[in-house]
C-alpha cells in the first residue's frame, strides 16, 4: 500500500518539525532569560515577558511529537504483518 507508506512518511516529517519547533522555542526562552539576567532585569512573578509560556509551549510541542511518534510506530505496517 504505497498510499499508507506516503502518509506515514509525511506524518513522521510533521512530527519531526514539531519537535524541532519545541526545541527552538525552548532555546528562545533560555536566551530571553539569559539576557534578562545579564541586564539585571526584574522578572515579574506573572511572567510578564512570556518566558514561562514559551517554555510550556515548547514542552507541549516536544511531548506532542513523542506521543505521535509512538502512535505512528504502533500503526506502522510491520506491526500488522
């Protein structure tokens, strides 16, 4: 079934992009915090600059990638032979 294989390949590529996006967002959040610390900025408790929101979103993308990878592996044709 070439169609199923193509769909699986496409799904895995999207999962990879989600993970990369999550990692990039985490990098941006770390950079923002590093700059704040270097410049002596006060970080409000309510996350005024959104650093914690970025970290949370990054974590969600990375977890989404892991969950979808597990589902894709289970639905892979090798498990249905």
